[in-house]
C-alpha cells in the first residue's frame, strides 16, 4: 500500500492535535475538592514551599 503524503493543512492539524493532548496531560487541576490531588513532588508545590519559607523569614 502506498503511503500518501499529508497536505500542509492536515500536517498542521496533526501537530496541533498532538500539542493539545500534551498540554492537557500536563495541565493539573489544583482546585479545592478536586479529584486529582496535586503531587507534592510537583514543581509548583516546590515553588510554593520556597515562597512560603521566604515570606515566613521576612
């Protein structure tokens, strides 16, 4: 079976669909009462801990 080359529009859609999936996987839901609990190893959590330490010292 011959492989057909995608037209530019379809190639663009394919890459954008991939990026959308990647973005949605990376997006974390950190609302209170959310089913998906934020990880403690998350970079956001580490940043918040550092900020809390700095504000406590000040």
